[in-house]
């Protein structure tokens, strides 16, 4: 059933792809380094973009909005306050979630955010803090602890402003989970959520996340948690492989030079292995009515979910990339080529209705086919039977803080 503008219940919006952090596993960066991927066009939405992209009729059915994204922090959007104030003004009463590392802006700004959010018990800010003062910076590189604490105190000082502490678990911070939980209560968080970490396995072995510096060399490795209950994946061995992502930064100066190995996912080796049944998360039913979810990135490109959009910077490089060995990526690239390229999904150049028709043509119409006949492999990877993504929020530590 085609996507319809009045049947969208969930919007995942990347209102900016700028960021202050340099997280090693972030798809924003080239091979875990501080260098932004060459195919990523940095930009932020304005309040005018928000109103133009999202006509008021879309909010008839929307009951959840998530400001997060693949490549940026929503607080880096200069019109962030104007956007949330606009949603309040038009009477949006659904859920609103904002994901941030907490290191941007200042105390007065965060009090402004708190004032708007305090009007809605189902609006909340989710602070991604992966440790304490001595560990948070190991993954959230370049995020200043003092700034994070200052901003959280300012936001939580506003009565009624709801906040959540999300905590990615690694070996270096798993011993601090209980202390972080205690601190979250002291600081007024309503929720504390330990979260299992992706990118710590390659489907066969546990692997490290190397933190690469500006010279293209490894500063240190981030290891999977020791406690199996904190690990995300189906790996049975305890062996951990050290990954090597080192490179020569000079290679980035030539924009059209093939950059082998700079891929998020290596794909499956045969078409047959991609034919898992699909249970699409971008389509849901409620009282016999079908609803859809959509992801819109900072450049205005629309896809059914963030997992399909995460490949956009790589897709833009494939015109001159010699070989990736990634069947999933090339399939998606060729699908976009057949409709005239990614620009056909861009709200700056096409109407919402036209883009929604393409959603059905590109993705939904292929779900019951084999991969060889056009089923989108990325859809099977993230909405097939038992994926790693499904395990992120299964940790027993998820709970509401007691007041």
C-alpha cells in the first residue's frame, strides 16, 4: 500500500548534520577519524525549511517525532528553539524526542528548551552520555564534561522538563553503570537507560572500535563489554579482534579517488542469503488502518527509515568508486539511478506526494520478491528476522528513576 501524507504516524528528522562530537563509530566520519566523509554535504534546517518540508496536514496523523539523525546533533541546528516552539504553537500533542550529546549551547539556552518542553509530559530530551567524567570522552570525543553537566542542570532545573540518560556500554564504562544511575537520580533525570552498543562485532567475531586521529593513526581501541549481558549480538566466542582503520589523510585531498574499505556494512556474499522474510518497521497497522514512518535528512532527502539513509554519503561516492564488494550498497545505488538519482527523493526539488509514490516503487513493492528480483537488501538487514538492531533496548537496566 503506497505511503500517504495523511497516514504518517512517525517522523524521524535530522534537522542538522553538524556536530561537535567525533564519535569513532559515527557514520559521519571517514574511517573512525575526525574527517567528515567526502560525500556528506553539511547543512542545517531553518524554521522555513521545517514549515516547507512538513505541511500542517502531515501532523493530522503524526503521533511521534524524533529529532536525531545519522550524522549530526539536533542542537547544532541554529533554529532548534524556533522549530520546537512552532510545534508547540500549532498544537502538536504527540511524542517528541530529542537526542543530543549535551555539549552544545549554554545554560540560558537550555533553560529556554526546558521552558518549552515542560508544557508537554510526552516531550523529552535524551542525553547520550557514555560514562562518567573520566570515561565519557573516550567514545564522545571532543564533548566537554563540564559543559554537559552544566547544560543538564539548566534543563532539569525547569519543573516538568523530562529528560533521559542513555548510556552506551563498553568495556571501559560497564563498571560505572550503577554510579551513573545514581548520578542520574541526583541530577533529576526521569529515566536512565543502559544501551547495548552496535559495531562491536562483524557477525563472526567480537571486534574493537579503533579511535583514529588526524594523522590517520590509532589513538586507542574501544572494546566490547566483558559481561555478556551487556553485549549486543549473537557471537558465541569470547575472542576479540582488533580492527585496523588507519589510512593516509593525503588520500582525502583528491575527492574522486576511490577509497576502498570506507563502507558501513560489507554486505552478504550471495543473493540467496539476503532473502530473509521482512517485517517492515516503517509500516504499522492500527484499527485496520495502515500507518507509515519516514526519515528526512538534513539535505531534505526522504527515505522510509534512517538505516536506508545512512548510506547516502557512500552512495554519492559510487560514481567514481572502483569497487566496494558490497552487493547491498550497489543494489541501492542502482535503484536510485533508475529513478534519476537521489535528487528525486529531495524535498527541495520535488513534492512530498511525488516522493511518497517513489517510496512505494523503490521499497515496498519489492518486499515480497527475492533479492535477485529486486527486494531491497537493506530492508532485509534491518527488518528481517532477529537483527542486531532489535537487541539495542533489551538490557534489564532500563527503568524509570524513582522520585
